[in-house]
């Protein structure tokens, strides 16, 4: 089976930086995705990593270390609208994703 | 730009009733998926399809059936609803390439009494 771990909750102040860690143990590896999900809404795609290193997209960056089974999502210059759940998902074959339980980030003024 | 559309958005059923959830995508995606999302458990894959006329079991398939008669539609059926099936159901679709993300519908909130 798949084992994907991320913290349940994190709180940060507007304008600050937050790092959400994700560790995984899967039978195969074919890429890691991060999704954002606001309460009551659908998950939306944020980033994709398949090679080791950092991918940057504006205020959001994602890092991957395949040898350590580790990824993180970095959110910079936090805004109130960033309050949401962040889902880490691993593709272990050609078709399917296995999701972590999600990390709820609360941004305070 | 409709993307992935799920109907209905909300439904309340009694134990033992049956119903079908419809998912439609207009992006010509090959792959389609049904997930359920429960508090503290993340998204769990129920069934998926890698093309028209094909279906396969995911992580939690018991109590559900699916059909993909047309490429754009993926139906999820509950033959005899149980309270344990109370959940939020999400449909998703993706192209064939592994680097491409899945696109999700807005979800169906289903309560079984």
C-alpha cells in the first residue's frame, strides 16, 4: 500500500512563509503533485515534481528529494486567501494518484 | 470552460436506496476517476477508467459500480446505499500523459440516513 504523511494543521501570519512537508513510501514513483483545496470546493492543481530539486511558481515553490521520499511546498508572502487545505499526492504508476490526508493552513492577520 | 461537471451537487438518501452520480468532462481527457473524501482521510480512489468502455477498481470499490459508455461521461452507482457511504464524492479527469494533473469537479455531497 501507499503511505503519505503530512502535518494536519499549520498556522502562520499574513506576509510570512510557511513550509508544508510531505513524506511518502510508495511501491513506485512517477511524480508528486500538490493541490490546494478551499473549504467546500474542489482541489486545484498547484505544482508537479518528478525530478529532484525546486520548482518555483510565483509565491509557491515545491521541492522533491526522491532518495529521501520527501517533498515540501513553500508558500511565501502569505495572504488571507491562502487559508486552505494543501494536498500532497504521489503517482506510483501510469494512472493513479495516492493522496495524503491534507494540511490545513490558517493565515492570521 | 465547463471542465468537469458533477450532478447532483447535493443529495440525501435513505439506507437501501440506489442512485447514480454523473460526471461529464469536455476536455477530451482519456482518464477519469471517482474519489470519496472523508474528514481526516484525504481523497480515496473508488474506481477509475483509462478510456471509453474500460473501468478498474481503486482503493475502496466495495458498494459502488461504474460505467464509461462515452468518453466524456463517467457514472458512479450506489446500488444499495449505506450510512458508511455518506461522504463528499469528487470526479476527476486527466490526459494520458503522466506529468499532467487531474482536474476535479466541484463535488457531490451525499448523506445516507
